[in-house]
């Protein structure tokens, strides 16, 4: 039985087809990772967004802001995607749902833009901070950066004694019939 999510921000039907099938995985992954981030963000209430488990860690709301602003920078500055002005990125409200709705709003036009791009565009080397990298490399670096901050917030949830939603498979809080996490040498040896 496949994973069933309580909420899907970007359903498969809203993910456009890439101009070349070899790049469809980029669009599918970006939509999937956006869904996973939003599923974690939905676990925080208005009372939680100021939560800061340690003085050297960012409060929840700062992680949400960083995610939105840094995606804008990666995709706009480094990859050349059309993006709103930085002052227009953050949501108008300050409730958690304002942030996850804004993430979805920003992701949909990116998907459409990425779908139109050619192989040459994805493989073109461009400036990335103080080095040169291909756009596809920058894209994957962004996905990994997003995973890092999503995981940061799942740790916050656990520290708050809250359930952690499933993102890639079962968690201590969410499982289903047929789930088979690899937690043993035997499981790792299955073919």
C-alpha cells in the first residue's frame, strides 16, 4: 500500500511535463519536495512559530522565512528563473498557513518555467556564489538545502513532543500496511 498524505499541496496532475522526458524527474522531485516541506510546516500552529529549542538555533518562523527567501535567491539569482522581487516573497500574514500557502504559490510558476527549459539551459554553467556550476547542479543543491531545513523542523517537532509526518516512508508516528523500513541487516539484504 503506498503512502497516503493528509494534504497534497501540488497534486501530480498539476506538475507540468518537461520539454524533454529526461528532465521530468526534476519537476516531479521539486513538486514532491515542496509537498513534503508543506506537510511538515502544517504541523506548526501560530503558537509554535516562535519556538526556538536553543539560543543558537533559529525560531520556526525564521526557518520558514529563510526557506522562501533562499529558494527565491537560488532560482532567481543563480538559475535565472523569473522570480518576484525579494520584498514580495514573504507572505502578507504571519500565520503558519500564510507561509505554506506562499510556498505553494511560489512553486507553481517555477514548475511551469522549469518545464519549458531545454537540455542546453539545464547544462549551462552559471555563477553560483564564488564558483561556476551548471544549472542542474544548482537545482539539486537547492533540493538538498530544502531537505536540510525540512529535517531541522522535524527535529523541532520531536523536541516539542509532536508527531512527525511521513516524508519518505514510515516514522515513529506514521506507518501503514506494507511499510518496510530498512532497519536491519536482513532488510538491507533484500533483493
